[in-house]
């Protein structure tokens, strides 16, 4: 009977730890985790952790710093997305430019042929 009670107590304690997000249940731990994500360039995870910190601890003295860090990380994420978009757009334009260059070369070749034909016609007229 004592074994069953001890086992039940252990399950309750273990379950309680799982629901409190241990070891990240303090504001400083959560903020440190967000900072580690940011330092490791895991920006999406850092944003989520900063958002969680700011939501759970809105009046924490570290709040202003966390908000600045979060905004900086958000700017990095936005900038990276814009960079990817611009790279994709540039690649598409490079492809279009290559196509136009080929077309230009073909038109030049056609123009040279027309000039040759025109010269031959002029020679025959004389």
C-alpha cells in the first residue's frame, strides 16, 4: 500500500513539473532561452520565446529590453524574407534578360542577312 501511495505521489509531482514548463518557468529562464535562440540565429524560435516572455511577464523589469530584442529579431526575420523575395525576383529578371539577349542576337543576325540581300539587289540593279 505504501508503494502505491509513493508511486501516486511521484506521478503527481512529475506531472506538476511537466505542466509548469520546468526548467523554463521563471522570467529570467525564459528570457535567457529567447536570447540563446537569438544568439544561435534561430530567429523564429527567438521571436516565439520573446513573445511568450512578454505575454507571461508583462511587468517584468527586463520587459523593455526583451521588447527591443524582439523587435530587432522581427526586423531581421522581415529583412531576410524581403531579401529572399528580391533574390527570387532578380533571378526571374536575369532569366528574362538572358532571353532578351538571345532574341537581340537573333534579330541582329536577321538584320545582317537583310543587309546582305539588299546589297545583292543593289548590285543586280547596276
